[in-house]
C-alpha cells in the first residue's frame, strides 16, 4: 500500500502471522524450516527498494538477539522459541509496526515497536499504562518520532487480595474489572454471591490459604514444561513401546507447523 506526504511516497508492507507450513507452497515446496526463515523469504521476495521510505506492519513474535519482549500471562509462545523471528529480519524498514504483544515496547531499535493494546486483556496487565502510539516519518534517513497518548478506559482492571470481610469493607472498585484472591482459612458463607453483588464486573475468584498452598507444593515437583514435540514423543513411546522413527518425527513436525 503506497501513501504520499510532503516528503514523498511511503510504502506499507502488510505481513499477517505466518508459519513455515503456510509459505512452503509460495516457494514451490522448497524447505522453509523456521518462522524466522519464513518471514525472511517473504520479505526478500518483495525486492524492496531501500531508497524509498518503507514501513512493515507485522504480527509475528519478534525477539532482539534472543531477548524476548515483556509479555503478560495471557500471551503464550511455543516452548523453546519455535516461533521466534529475530528483529534483524525487518532491519531494512524505516519503521516496523509490530503486533502480537500486549505491552507497548521497542524491539531492539526504537524504530521497531510493539504498539501494545489499547485495553488490558489480562489481570497481569493491572499496572500497565496503555497508550495510543503516534509515529511520524519525515524525510528518508531521519530519526522516527514517537508520541504516546495515554488511554484512560471506562473500567480499569484490578487485583484485590485479603479476607472477605476486609475486602467488602475497604475496597472501592465497583466500576472496574476485578480479580479477587480470598485468604480466609475457612471458606466464607456464600462467598461468590457476596462478591458478585459487591463487584458487578467480577472477573475471577481465587483462594490462597494454608490448604491451597499445601496442595500446590505437593504437586509442584511433578510440574514440568516441555517442547510440544518432545511431549508427544514421550506419549508415543509410552503407547507404542518404541521411539518414533526419523520419518515419523518429520511428519509430526510438519503437522505442528501447519496447525
């Protein structure tokens, strides 16, 4: 998409979220083995004129020399960094408008920026400051100028913690989306009903006391996070009594990329 201003043309390249399996057919079935390679090949295919001002709008998970952006609890990535794309893949652009991450922040250079969401989509974003990101491009080669305009929503997102009586007496957050953690050792009578009446925009109720902590720590040793491919390989070995062959492993990898 080409637009024009007082300094000339600006070429916008729109790149939605892509997986290796999505783009193989574009290159005649040629091997595209990673998210990083998929993005680089698509950009190279465009033969971009670097003498022009160019902007890319992309919804990938970009990292800078392995450094990940700050994420909220609601954002997930493949274990092991399978879907990472290094920000150097878009280095030739004058500005990279990035999506996928909820918190506004740069990726490497200031000209590569996650704009962030205008609203809070997770209670883990309680303390985030949401902004509208305004970007100014002037003549080719000049530094990008960025402004952040604060966004104040009708309802905020808050986390509240304490025993039920204390919460109902102290906190005034009736117009906000609220996550409540109850610390009473004995579950209060009609706890949910009381909270829903007090907080009409109640998001969730959690319980954190001696009983729940004992239960959690008893299970903690059994919790492990693995690459999804390795997890399936373990399941396959348990069910079939043997390890997957190289051909089976390749078949599974292709399925994971295309799903």
